[in-house]
């Protein structure tokens, strides 16, 4: 079981995209790849470039490949949370803190609110679970899903596979 971000965003016409993958690498390695923004284009087929200080409140500028439309779009959002994962403790895994990278935005004058949460959780000293979820709420969320849902699903699968390949190769 996992905690979805819908606990953070609530509203009518909510849509959610979710992907989870286990990676044979320590959490700090996975986190390092995830937060190494200048190298996103080397492993991430969905977010082909990323620029940000990763300071809460700062902007994050992305180029996102929308596979179903065969185009790449510019997207600017705001960093909402950056929490590094703590090292795995075999003595008491209940104190192992997941890393969280969260950003979001209001689109079309706030008609759609979106939030992306990526989580890195140590399962052992050498294994990590990565999850990514995007939740959108608002009266146009269904239209957004119709237009971009396929690309978002493909994109999240590509991010997870790319992150796994990159982290396991390090």
C-alpha cells in the first residue's frame, strides 16, 4: 500500500497518475540521480531538461516530452518540498525517512491545480522503492486527462525505467 498525494490536493474532478518501481541501488544513489537536474536528458525520456535551485518556493523549469502528441512543451512549476532520504537502518526501518521531491502549479488561471510527488524510500541498504504521482484537480481535469493522460502515463513509466537504469549502473 502507498499514500497517494490526493491527501494533499482535494477537489472535484480529481485525476491521478501513478508509477512505482523497485531499484537495486541505495536510496542516496537514487536520490542523487533524481536531483541531478543538469543530467536529466541523459536518462529521462519524459522530462528532457530541468532547471531549478530545488529550493522550496523557487521555480522549476522543465521541457516535457508529450509522446502521444509527438511534441515537447515548456512547463514552469514551483518547488513545494525537498526532503532527502535518510540512510537505511537494519535495526529499525521505522525511522528511515523517505526522500520527497514535490512541485506543482495552477494552470489556466487556477482552473486546474496540479501537484507531482516523487518519493525515494530505502527498502534495504541496497534496494530502493521509487514512486511518482501527479494529481490534478479542478473543473478541467477531465479535459486535461483526455488531452495529455496517455502522454503522462507513458512519461511516468519512462521516468521510472530510466531512473532504475541510471541508478543501477552507478
